[in-house]
């Protein structure tokens, strides 16, 4: 039986046994505003891992996991302090997943673009729907791909990272599985969320101390490199937004194509 244990403006957390499902708020394509990323991070940072043994992050069935920053917010950026806060919120959200001491499963439906894909690869396991579409189109949008490069290089082969960043092309579910971007693809007749719940139930049986120790060791270097990437990404995005306001219009073209 589901038990709603926390709800905020960024989403809600439901528990089934020892598995928690955090569903991002909103409708349509999910986007990540600065406040939303900080609130997601706060929720995960304060999670009671004594009773919760696995977490699923999702935008909900039939809804894009994430298509990048919030269009309305990012369109106001001028290359100043707002960029620093935005990049810091990205890194805080990513770190909250990487540092969480229980397994985190990302359930991906629709688009996972930019920030959405970066958040997904921070998870310990990725379950994709058969129509999932993963992209890293930053260069096509005229912005730097520092955080994306950092995180992708931790999860998949360098040649895959290079192709994703250089071509800005979509990686559909079968190709994403083949290249290791996702760990399993739900069939056309399967619910990606139910598939993720089944896997999360399996992972929740792992003994907490061995898993926590393994994950902390595996991700310590990633978190350290991500902090270095934050500094460079802030510098690059400050310069990019100061020079041009066209990135968001190009993003609209990407997701509407």
C-alpha cells in the first residue's frame, strides 16, 4: 500500500515497503529550475535511509524525465550571479544522488536531455521505456557541455561520450542500451515505472553497510571531479549567456523536431 510521506513543490515521495518513489512535479516536459533542483537535493539529502532501502526518481509514466533547464528562468540569464546559483543547484542535485547511501534507480520515459540526462547518469541504475530518447545537445544550442562531459565519462565509453557531444544526436532506447547509457529497456507492453519498482525491490534487499561502503568508494572521485567541473562550467556559462540569449529558442526547436 502506498504511503505519501512527503510532498513539496518539486515533487512527492511515496513509499512501498522499503522502496521510495520520488516523482517530479509539473506537467508536460519536465524542466529543472534552480529552486526545483535545490528542493530535489534537499529531499534526497534528508531521506531516512534507515527505513528506505532504494529510491526511484521519475517524472511519471508517459512524461519526459527531463528536458533541461526551465525555459522561462534560463531565458532571463545575463551571465551574472544567477548563472552561479543555477550551476551550483545542478551540482548539488547531482551530488545528492551520487552520495545517497541507498540504490537510486532512474525511470526514464520520453526525453532525457541535458540536465535530465546528467541527473539520470548519476543514478546507480537506469530503466528506460521503449520510446526513451537521450540527448546531450549543448553544442548545438551554443552552450558548453562541461558537466555533461564530466558525468558521461564516468558511465560510458569515451567514444560514446565524444559522439553524443559532437553530433548532438538522439540516442534512442535500443542504442542507449547497447552503449551502456541505460541498463534495461522496458518492452512496449511494460510500464517503465513498474519495471523500475521490481528492480528497486531487488536492490532493496542488499545489506546496507556493504552497499553504502561500495557506493561511497565508487562515487567519491566522481563527486570530487564534479566540483572541479562546477567551477569551469560556471565560467563557461557566464560567458555563454552574456554573449547570447538564443540557446533556449534552439532547445525548443530540438524538442519540437
